[in-house]
């Protein structure tokens, strides 16, 4: 049974993609780690990235064992944990920032389970529109998946480049908002070029779902973002923004502006 929980009329993520589609635009999805570089700058970063043109912002809940993440995001997660950032702390950041951009809570399974059975309702009340759980594959925990699917949150699912097309269709049926396509195998991190075969992988995924396709993992600069945007419905950039934020909020915001400009220029 598909777990999609929101209609286009009520889901801010679906509304954003519908608006982009109407004008021929492509989405810029930006990842940050809640509590990195610190709490105050996380709020400034959220506001700055929204103003710089992000269509969707993924807010990472820091976790002690982020196995799918590369060194940049691993280090940001550790730093956030050291300053006391938690699941509910991330929600507090969202409330304080009050940004007018769809927000996706990006988390591993453990923090979600630890947050309790009303975690999804608390997240929605704080202003979160979607949820992505990196280590919860379709069928991995049917009971929890059903709870998420019945929540007010769009359930963003992940597809790998090696996923067979029938499995792509199954994953997408059990999600909503958009599908996050990993551009390459391995952990998150910056790369110098996009993965070979990406166009074919996107084409396979498009044949399996009508949901927007957003591509992430390894996109580090404007030229790559523009190249991927010509193929997909959206581009996800994480490690490059997190690394820039270590320099300053202004540096991260400037990077997002440059990504936005490159994507819009085509």
C-alpha cells in the first residue's frame, strides 16, 4: 500500500515543484546540519539559504554514527552533537528561523525512534514539511513506515543508481514529495564531475514514477549543479554548503546564490 500522505494541494513540497514545473524551473535543494557551526549560526544559515533561492532545505538531525555521510557532514554532525543539538533542538531552530521554504527533516532511524511516537506530529507543528530517513528502506519497518505515511509529512524516499527499475517503482509508490536519487555509490561528499550514466539512471527512474526526481551526492559547484539540473527536476547540494558554513554563514549563502544562478541560467 502506498504511503503518500499529502495531496498536492496540502503538501508544500508538491506545491513548490508544481510551481517550478509551471514556469520551467528546476529545484535547488540544500542540506545543512542542525546545530552546525553552532545554534545561532544555524538559524542565520537557514534564513540566508532561503533568501538566496533554495526551493527546499534539508535539515540534518545530527547522529553519532552517520555511516552514509562523508567526512564533511560527519564532522558537522559531531560538532552539532558536542554543542547539544537534538531532534527537538532541530525543531526549535525551524521555529525560530520561520523561513517560508519547504523543510525536510533529514535523519537516520535511531534519532527518529528515540524521539517518540509523536515525533512526526511535533515536526509538522514546528514547520517541517517532509521526512527523509537514510537507513529505512521500503519494507524495512512496515509499522514505522505506515506511521510516517499517515503523518502530515511528505515521505521522501532514496533510490540508488544500481536499483533495478521495478524496485525504483516500488520505492516511489511508497513515497511522496520527490524522489532523492543518489548520483553515485559511496558516501556523501564533493566530486569534480557528475557520475557517468547519470542521464540513463534518471531516465529509468522517470519511467518508474511521476514524482519529481532530485539528484544528490557529489555536486559541489555551480557548473555541476547546472549540468545535473538539465537532466533532473532538482539538484541536492550538501557537503559543499556545510563546508562553506565552516568559513562563515556569508560564504555558505554566497555559494547557494551561485548555485541558484547557475541552475536558472541553464
